[in-house]
């Protein structure tokens, strides 16, 4: 498993943990009307909080595409 896959697995674990925390809060506080809202908000917050982590090694300056090196000078005008 390479670093990008490991970061993706950690990110999905954090998002899933946030959803589970939301479910536990709703259950503990006994507010059935917010059964979907609270977990979704916490998971969404975790998703946005970890979005920079998921771009590990990425960015706008791509050097490789599909495992091949990109010749940047070829496409310049």
C-alpha cells in the first residue's frame, strides 16, 4: 500500500468516526428528529477538514499522469 492509499484510508476512517460520533450524540441526547442531520453535519465537517490531506503529493503542477511523465513543453504555445 502506497502513501496515497494510506492517506485515503485514514481520511475515510476519520469521516466514518465523525458519523459514528454524530449517531452516538443523537442516541445519547434522545433527539430523534435530528437522527440524520447531526451525523451528516459532523461527517461533512470532517470531509472538509481533511480535504487538503487527501491531495497528498498532488496539486496543480502535475508531473505524472497515468504513470507517465508529462512533457510540459510540448503543450506550450
